[in-house]
């Protein structure tokens, strides 16, 4: 991908049937307030819709918020689709209600980071800044 110009671009998505998006909106706003461009996809997105949006928007990262318990399936589907579409340079991170025991297998599948309840918006912003591509210097 190289170093792209402009701010870091993050797609924030709510995959699956989970209808609670307050946390996703809080994260989207924190990232935006930190100078990143954020594309919020809304509720009930399929992995295909999320990956399509990330590719079309030239996103640097996808942040998934999952509270439904379907994290193993949905994270794997997004990672798999990124591989199929030769878009593995798009970093995937997420958060929600995810048991500690499920985090290592998710990371082995390619999820860069998982934030559980209690993570601060500042820690998430700092992590994105440190781990997603850095904008080109003017």
C-alpha cells in the first residue's frame, strides 16, 4: 500500500444482528475527533458489505463492534474476505463483549487487536495511531 497522504481512514462497522451501536458511535466520534476520517456503516452489516465499504473508501483499517457473541464467525468472515479480495493491507481491530479465551484465537486469525469493556477511547485512539499507517508528512 505504501504511505498514503491524508488522515488515517477507518471504517467502523456493526456486523450481524446486534442492534446496539452506542459504543461503535462513541469510538467513531473519538477517532474523528482525533483527526481521522471515519466511515460508520450503521447496524446489521454483512461481512461482504463491510469489506466492500472498506475497499471502496480506501480505508486503512476496519473497526468491528460485536456484542452478539458471533465474534468468532464475523471476524473470520471479514478477514477471509479481505484475503480473497487482495486487501490484507486493511488492518482489522475490534471490540465488544468478547471472552478473554477467544482473543488469542482471533489474533491468530489476523485480528490486530481486541478492546474489551473498560477500554478507554484514548487507548483506542493511541493504538490506532501507533498501528495503522502513518499519514505522509506535508
